[in-house]
């Protein structure tokens, strides 16, 4: 086989479909959020241009918070750059332990467990639970993130998909199963591409009725919802009824890493049997120190959450008033429908080249074909002038490309 030719052909196919991913080369400078420098032509300093970033998951700008940077720098100087091993073999640092305590307390759980990313947290926790609970069947929301799907697949447990955000469908499927069987229900709180929010209370009612373990991914909600940033489950007073809360340290908390929070026994079980937890080097202590500073700050600063929600609501209203096709979203995520892969890429290119605005196109397979979109994520740092520029730029691009306006 000509391996290289195969690789090239597959990439050409992606390009022809408009789904080839082009990374924007960015430098996000401390203190200048949400502005950044974009280098469209590496090595050519004349091509460097300033842009306003409108698609970051650094939802609160915490990656640049002075306390977070200071904690990271200080810990790196004091404790070194790397953890030095897996958690079991010399790689547990006191910063990891403190961060796990903080996260357990944030979610009102006995314990928490850190992973190198939110992806690895889902992969490991779901794989371990579903594989090691005897004869377990997993019920998975049809829109679950790739990391959850990967964990469920890896477990090789039986799986059934329930209709997105549909507790009645979940109830029907669970009702047909042996009541004695181990059941694990996996779903998200905020779905990151549509911005819709799960009916958590109703899903948990169904889980309790059928004796199923509940597992919620709050990756796009931790830091952002609830009085202390414990996520939508905290906001809705439901955290104590959910068995596993999974989150990330990379988005609302602005650093990197993932975790689960749950009962002592469940966390110890994943700690003791989870392969992608056991067999990998732990997070650098400086990362744990930065995340700890971030979680503490975000917990104590509800104003940041209020401002975040206000900015998102303002952007949605302004875009709708301008006749742009904002997709319905109950959360801080503002998806604007383009509906075609190539046009979505072109719209993104024009925003960057003509208006200094960076919004990455979201195409298949991240979203279904025909629903390609620009996914806009306002932060507390986007001021009114930035919003004015965004609205004007999108209007100009929509006109230029003849894109569909709001229905
Ligand atoms: C719903 C969901 N879960 C998990 C992850 C993975 O989290 P992380 O970026 O921390 O690996 C993502 C990433 O974007 C996500 O959208």
C-alpha cells in the first residue's frame, strides 16, 4: 500500500468537502484579553495582525488572571516543571491533593479525582465504571461529546442511546431493562455546540426511579453557573442527587486538566481501576496550583458570572436585532447558523481578514452537515465597542456572501 498517498487522498477529500481544519496561529497576550495577535504567514512579521477573539472557551479570561499566573509561576519556581511520575509512583504533589479537596467541596461531594484533561476524565471514568460494574448497560444522550462516547466504547459495555434531552425516552428505555441490572446514565448539562441545557431534574428523577447511576458532564458549565460556579447542577440545587459530576479546569477555570467529583467509594474505585488515570504522569504541580487559585477566585466572584451572562444575552439580542440567524440557545454560547461548510469557512476568513475578528468555523463532524455555524462565546472582557464591531462585521460578511438571514 502507498501509505502517503492514502493520507493525501483522505486529506484532499476533507478539503473538497470544506471540512479541512485550519488552525489560527495566535498569540494571546496577558492583560489584553480578548485581543490577540494572529500570524497568518509564519515567519513573516509584516503579516502579523491584531484580532479580537470571539470563540475562546477561556470563558471568563481566567487564563490571564494575575492570581492564577502568579500561582503557576511561583509553584513552577518552587516545585519544578513536571510532576515526576504517575500519581502512584512519586507523582502526587500536595497541590494535587489541595485541588482535589477544593473541587470536592465546590460540588458538595466527598471526593474528587484529577485527570490530565476533561477528555481523559470522561474516557477513564466512564470506561472504568461501565466495564467494572457487573453486566452494566450505559444510557447515553444522543448528543454526548466524543470523550464520553470514547469512554463508553472502550468499556465494551452494552449501550443504548436516548433522544437528546428527552427524559421520557430515557424512562421508556430504562423501563424495558431488568430492574436488577447495573445502569449508568451519561449526559451533559450545557451542550457546547447548540448551547442548550439538559432538563437535569427530570433526568435525575428518571435515574432514581430506575436505580441508575447518574453521570453529568459539566465541562461547559463549571465556573459559569451556580452561586459558586459549581455548574448547572449547583444552580438548580441538584448536585447532591447526581452520582458523578465531571468537569474541566481548562474552560471556565482557564488552565488545563479534568476531574470527577463523587462519593468516596466511587472516586476510590476509579482511582484504583482507571487505566488512563493510573498509567500516565500526573499534571505538573504548577498547573494544579494555577487551577486551585482559579477555582478559589471564581468560586468567590459571582459578579464575574453575572457579567458573563449579561454579555452573552447582550450579544444574542444585538445579533437578533440585526437580523442574523442566531440559533436558539439557553446558555452563554451563541451559535449563528451558516448551513454550509465552505461558506462557513469563507465567513470566518472574511471576518479575520477584513474585520480583525476571529471566530472559528464549526463544521462536520463536530456538528451535523447543513448545520455548520459560527460559534460565538462572549466573555466578561468583551466590551460594548467589541460587540458593536462584531455586529457590523457579521452584517457585512452576511451581505458579502449572500448568507441566509434569520427566518
Ligand atoms: C462536553 C465536553 N466534555 C469534555 C471535553 C473535554 O474537555 P477538555 O478540553 O478539558 O479535555 C470537552 C471539550 O471541549 C467538551 O466539550
